[in-house]
């Protein structure tokens, strides 16, 4: 199977996982993966210790505590613990870099006009 047939990902990566940008160190889960199920990421088989639903993230590579988490080609957070390849990347092992930078002023009436 060629890269063009598999979309954005390596043919050696499970087709339930999506690489959104070549610089990302996480993969998006497009179809659920059961806990304990073996699946390949870039030719290496890994197992999840917990289920991963649609929209979850798994580590594309090993990520060390303090390293940036990259999705969509942008930093979305920092690893708060070491994360092994194929492990879930979520609130239990990351710290978000999100900062609200939009301030809404006025009243509800202003927003509806």
C-alpha cells in the first residue's frame, strides 16, 4: 500500500490513527482501540493500557517529561510525565499550554444584535 493510499500516515501505522502534521509527536484516534490490543505505530507494535476512543491522542514516539506535545504542527501542551510510544496522551500525563486570549465584553443583548 502506498503512502497516497493511506493518506497522511506511514503504511506501517495502524489505519485507525491519524498523523495531522509530519512534525506532530501524537496521533489522533479515528476509530476506537481496545485496552490491551496490539497495533503498529511506524512499524513498532505497542499495546494500550486503557481504551482510546475517537478523538483521543496516542504518543507517536516516546515523549519525555517536560517535552512539548505537538498536534496540528503546533505545541498544545507539555508532558507532565514520561509517555511511552503508543500510550494515551491526556490530562493524566500532560499540562495544557492553553491560555484564553479573547475577552468578550458587553451584554447578551449586544451579542444577539
